[in-house]
C-alpha cells in the first residue's frame, strides 16, 4: 500500500514564525503535491513537484515555498506565518503521469496565533 | 479549464437507505479523468475510483456504484444500503490537459443509525 506521512497532525505557531511541514512517501512516486483545505473553499493546490528539485506553482502559492531535495520528501515552508494561513494542509503523491490517482497523507492542522 | 460542481452540500440519510451523490464537470479536453475521494472524520482523503473519458461503462464495487454519462457531463456516485461508516465528505475531482487535479467543494454525507 502507498503510504504518505506528514510530520505532524497538529501544529500551533505564532505569527511571523518560519514553519516547515514535511511530507514523505514510500512508493517512489514522481509527483508530489501540497494542498490546503478550508471550509467552503474545498481543496486548493499550493505547489506541486514532478521531480527532484523541480517545483511548479499551484493556484495559491503566495506566502509559501517548497523544497524537494529527495524524491520521497516534499516540504512546504511558510516563510513568515500569518493568521490567514491557519488551515488543514494535505500532502499527496502520484506516480508517473498526472492522470494517476493521488494518494493523500493524514493532513496537518496548522493554527497560527 | 476544468470545473467540478457538487451541488449537494450536505445529505442526511437513515441507515440502509440508498443515496446518490451528484457530480457535474466541465471541460474542453477530449482526454480527461474523473475521480471520487472519501474523507472520513479522521481527515485523510481516500481514493475510491478513477475513470477516463473514453470509458463510459458504469462501475460497481460492493455497495458502491458509479454512473458516468458524457451526454450530461456527470459522474454520479451511489451508495446502496448505506451504513454509519459511510459518513464522510465525498469529493469528486477531474483532471484534463493541465497537471492540476480540480476538486469539487465536496458533499458531506451523514448516515444516521
């Protein structure tokens, strides 16, 4: 079974802090994704990566950056956390083409105070 | 661009009732894929099914069935004899020419005992 793990289930940070969210997949998938999920807005794509050191902006990249130094690991970085970044963050991965199903991690619920 | 509409925000049924979750998609692409995901209260999105635009055959998996109709741009999901464990938010999603999976806003299904 595909397994996607995220470093924390719950995280509380203060405004202005630098925040790292880590995601690891164990299926040698080429593609990895970061979404945020907010009530009434559904899932929105922040960034994605189709290879090591490659990254592409999603629909809402502002205030975020990403890093993919190894194939299995995709990090989401909030350079200076703000209260409007309080959300559920979901990581996903998929193999080969983008048409393949994405497998999701359990999510990180981030609260920025 | 892809667009996915799930008009039903919330549905409540009593156990053993059949329930259909609607999904309408918009696309200009000839080749596209449709998905359904389940998000139980634990938060992790679980992949249920993927369908490509060239395969209009209906699919049945246990109590779950999917009806894909290109003529109405719909990909509806039916749960037969619903159970309390089916309570979750269900997302329909679509991907076409771009690399981005587009999600509907989700339908929250509550199955009462």
